C-alpha cells in the first residue's frame, strides 16, 4: 500500500508538472531575468561609483566628499535595480515605490537645511570656486579658507577667528575670491592742499611707484587728479603689484608719499568748513513795556473821544443832547 501511495504521489506530481509546464517556464524565465538584471545593475553601480570617485579625486576634490557622493550614487542605482528585479518576477512594486517616496519626502522635510547645505557643498567642490588657502569674502564674511567640507566651509579671519559658514549661505550670495588672480591693484587716494602744484605732486607720487620693485611697471601706473574736494585736491593712485605684496605695498606708498610731500613743503590739509552766522536784533524788554503802555494809552484816548461824540449828539425827539 505504501508503495502504491508513493507511486500515486509521483504520478500526481508528474501530471502537475505537465499541466503547469508553461507557468513554470514563465516563472523560471522571469527569475533568471531578475537575477540577470540584479547582477548587471550591481555591476553598473559599482563601475559608475568607482569612475565618479576617481574623477572627483583627479580634480583634487576632498576624498571624504568623493567617497560620500559616489556611495550615494551607488546605493541609488542598487535600489532602482532591486525594484526592477522585483517587478520582473511579478511583485507589485507600486506600493514599494510609494513607501520609498514617502520615506524620502519625510526625510527631506526633516533634513531640509542639511540637504540644502549638502547640495551646495557638492556644487562647490564640483565647480571649485575657491580652494583651501584662498582669501575669500562671502557676503561680508572674509577670511582664509581652511577646509571645504560637504556641509560647511571653515574660514580663518585676519585676527585669528575661526568662522564656520554653511554651504547654502555661501552659494546663495556673492563669492569674492581675492586669491584667484596672481596680481592685485593698489587703489588709493592722496589729498594735498589747493596751493600745491599739480604736476609736481604727480611727479613725486610717480617717482615713488617707479622706484618700488614690487610695482609691475608693464601693467601701467595711474596718478591723476580725481576730484576737487571741499578742502583738498584728491589724486587717484593706481598700480599693479603681486597678490602677496598688495597690503605692504599700499602701506609703503602712503608712508613714502607723506615723507616726500613734507620734504617739498606740500601740505595735506585738514577738513575745513566755513560757517557764516547772521544775527537778527530783538527788541529790549524796556522797549517792549513802553510800546505796550503807549498802545494802552492810545486805546483809552480813542475810547474817550468816541464817548464824548456820542454824548454831544442831540436826541431826535426833543432836540436836546442825549
């Protein structure tokens, strides 16, 4: 009996396989296709992530940033590959996609500020608006760049303060890089008194610039009368120097100009202002009292005269004075 039951089960299984042969082939093909999709997706994700990582490091992007960005890209491709493989074997992926989308939306809302800083950091390290060691200005915040991270950038100000600026703040405002060009312009104003000779002043300042070895003579010098100020002649002085010498060259120019102008008896005037005062005479208190008394007496006399005139007029009925 047991042998007969075993044979029946085998026959039943064989009949089921024969009857469902097309269904089995369909599922087998889908499973194999899903495995192939998964394998190819993982391989492509790995290749793309490695390629991106190498490209970012070749552009001297921070290794931490490169690894982080390539890992996010790789995991994103893997997730889409898994969804495609599940869809191939017949799993309803609409609900899975909805759950992933809802989770992504919730995470995005919760980390809105951090994600904006992250996106800005990716753009900054990709387009390389500045590098570590550059002196920059971010909408009023100036300093030397110490490190560019994925969420923030660290600056060191001239007085030794450490300032951490969110990347989204940097990207949303103006970025001024003072270290990108090799040369910088000295642009200053030197004022002298009105009795100074214009040509002599121009020659004195030009000689100072020509004698300075840091000044790039080929890029031109500018010493011109720029404005007639309230109390001085204002000369505009411009010259190009190497970036690292701009500050010291400006200081030396002002010091040497002061010494040279003093040697030629050319003064640098103080701000002056002419003030004219006009006084209007006011009546004295005694005069005011006398004027008031005179006005009162005049009024009293006028009232008395009017009263006498009224009394001297005759009555219309009797003909006698009223």
